[in-house]
C-alpha cells in the first residue's frame, strides 16, 4: 500500500494570523510615564481579562510632557482609525503646558466627538492611589526642594510603605480597595466643583471604571 500523499500547506497558510479583536471597544491609553502608569494599566488589563489586541497601553514616543502625550495620541488616532476611544494620562506636577494640553484635547476634533480624553491628576498619579486609603481634599504644594508629588508619595507610603515609582505590582496591591478609591474620587470631584479648587484632583477613576466594566457592555465615559 502506498503511503498517503503528503499535503503541503500553501504560502498563505504560513502567514501569521492577524490578531482577533474581541467584541468590545478598541482603546488606546498613552501615558506620561514609562513605568508607573503603563505598569498599572497593563496589570489592570490582565486582571480584568481584557485583550491586548483591544487595549493598547504605551508611553508617548514624543516626550513625557502633557502636550507631547496629547500629540502622540492624536498621531495614533490619525494613523489607526479602529480606535473607539483614546486616553491621555498625564499629571500637572512641574509641567508648564498642562493647561494647554487639557485645552488641546477639548478643542481637537477627536476630543469634541467623544473619542479623545484627558485623564489628569493634580499634582500626580499617586493622588489616585492615596484615595484608595483615605479621603483628603487638602492641597499638596511644593516646599523647598520637595515637590508636591514627593509629598503625595510620602503620604501614600504611610499606608503602602513599599511604594516606589515604577513598581510593577501596584494595581495588584491596591485592587481590593478600588471601590473606596472610586467613591473618594467622585467625592473629591464634587467638593472641587463646589469650592473651585483643583488641588488635589484626579480623573483616573473614570478610566479605571470604564475599563473594569468594558467586557460587560457599552459604557459612556467623559
């Protein structure tokens, strides 16, 4: 008996398969930092079982100031039309063009049509982490050679002594307290609206809440 003929694959069969997108929003998250924020959102993505094909987390290739983050996100939206939403994550701490970047998002075409969002923190991302442990509306101001962000980190370390910028396990260490952080962040937004203050402030909670419910159905975020 002759052996069965060997079936050879066509060239097309050897081509890499294109990644399959899941049936929920395709999202771009551009971060000011190269470690702290990308590590946090990548860990969140994995924890909530969100596809890396749908959720792209990256630092800005144009620089780490707010305007560079926004312009990089704009470039990516113009190059890739499949994004449903794009988020620019940046702080005010020490950046002269913070307000210009926020206004750029509001005035830009993608900002006006509900695709591009500024996810800001004052003075820095760590205020979001601090709100996992306690509520505070007291302002953080630079003193001498100590920046406002350094003061937030010192406060955070009272509850999370091992915290350092760039840690990879920050989301895992704080995820059990997300509900507290969401409540405290919403409360801070309400209090700031009444008082006209913006230090401290954060909108990270809007992105976190959007991502954690993404697989459960459509969301409206802004």
